[in-house]
C-alpha cells in the first residue's frame, strides 16, 4: 500500500522490501518495532550533532585539539552516541580547504550528519570531486583561491570524515548555540562555508 | 596489530593491479606514489568480509596523501592533495 | 571489447561526468526501511556492509545506472540474505507472490 492512502501498485522494489521484511519478521530475525525504531532514530538525525561539535571546537581551543586528535572520543565527550563511528575531523584554515567524497559508494558520518544528500551519492559528484575539486566547488558556489591548498578525502575504508570549517568573522562573543546555527551540513562536507553573522 | 610495514612520512606506491572481488582501493589510484599520512589502525579486511569470511587477522590501514598532479595527468594546481585510505597489502615501498 | 583491466561499475573516481544535480528529496518510508534493515542486520552481526556493497557492485552496469539508490540497496539486501541462507529463493518467490496477490 502507498503512504498517501490512495491505492497504487507496488513497484518491484517496494514489493521486494515488503517481502524481505515480512520474511525476516516471520523468522524472528528482526521485529517490526525494531525496524520502526531505527527508522525514527535515523529520521531524527539531522546535522545538528555535527554543528554542535563544530561550535564547541570554535569556542574551546583545547576541545578542538582533542577533536582533531580523536574525533570519535571528542564526540563521546559531548555525550553524543556514535556507535561504530571512526571519525576523523579535518580542519579548514586560511591555507587549506578540505572536502569529502566517497568515490566508491556513499560513506558518510551519518551519526553526526544524518543521511547524506542525494548529490553526495550521485555519479557526477563521485566521479568529479576527486578529479576536479576546484570545478566542483565552483559549481557549488565556492571559489577557492589558487594559493589555498585543497585536500580531498576519499573515504574508501573505515574512517568517516567531517570538515571543521573556519569560524565566520563577526561572531566574537557569540554563545555556542548561536554559533551552531551558522554551521551548515554542506560546510561540514566541504562544499560550502558556514553562514555569516547576518545570514 | 601486527607491526605495520610502513611509517608516517614514508613514500609508498599503490600496486598497479586489477584483481577481482570486492576492492576498496580505487581504480584511479593504482600505480600512484604518495606519502603515508598516518596509520589508522588495523581493521578486518573488507575484501574478505564481503565474501562472508572474517577478514582476520586485521591488516593495517593507512591514509596515504597524493599530490593531485601525481594522480591526474593535467592537474593544474601544484599543491592540491588527495588522501585515500589504503590497506597494507595494496602498498609497496618505492 | 578491448583488452582492458576490470573496473567495477561503482568505481567512479576520475570518470568524465556532468553537472551535479543538487535537488534534494525526502526519503520514502520504504527506502528508510531498507536502510534500517541493513543497519539492524549489521548490528546483529548477521550481514556485513561489505557483503551488501559487493552485491551492489555485482549489479550489471546498466542496472547500476538505471536504478535509484535504495532500489540498488534492496536488491543487494535480498541477495545478501540469500547468500547467508537467512532467506531462500523459494521463500522469497512465495512471499512476493503472496504480497502481490493481497492487492
């Protein structure tokens, strides 16, 4: 059945999903409640946790050092449950801009940023980001000066990456919560910079 | 972890091999030379996990930094880098 | 077919490609459930993400391009469960017919 309540035949893939799920439940391998709980947990995960981590790092230089040294432990320090996440945080500076891609599939720090956007998983992003990051970033509206080094990270194995963007100018004295509101998902992937103080 | 073969800062080359199975070393990086940026630790081998085996003992995993101009023939910027996680058995000394 | 090394259809880095479509959409419930089942079966140590990835990579190249992301993942989930003996082909066939006939 469709979600809208009007009858629509299932696609082959929807039929497959229902069938696999019912078989797994009948066999006692998973329960409907477990599936529903996981769906809800993932639905609630936006990128706020990532933004919190960034804001803390902007405010607290010692925390930032710990975050760059061991991303996973630094998240746990803030009470964020990040099971199985091996997080590596890479820092943007005036000399270096970082960007993340998974050319082989769609590896992404889901525990911090939620589900990845469709474009991150797309053929065109995955094909071009490692090869021509400057052109891709320009397409996203981000122009990086030639004398700034671009560091592209291809998450091919067990690590997951998050960019620590530079703190926007004009935010001196801001609270952590207010700073977190400047952090966008795309700035933590590296295809954008955070919002400015007046955005 | 068994003693890693390579150290941070060491130059390594990715095997120019094109085997079958589930491989996490991208096609574009095979045969390229870079520098070990860090040892990430040891993790069960994904090539084996994909075949329903346990992937143990876990091979060391490295982050290797490549100059983009050493990966793509006509890459313009001299300083841009590309960093890729590569398992030990895909690397050799240069 | 020229004499060329094997390259998986998923191994995209460096291939020529076009502009990036940045439109975003909400995921359908069935897609979220596919995702959830993969996560749950992984945490119960019944399947690995590596096996699921391998089954995606085994899709014919045309399918890899033509299918949407979660369409690929649901096929891969099914293949993986059958490989593991958690579900059999016969069970899946019977169940799919049963669901279809419910209407």
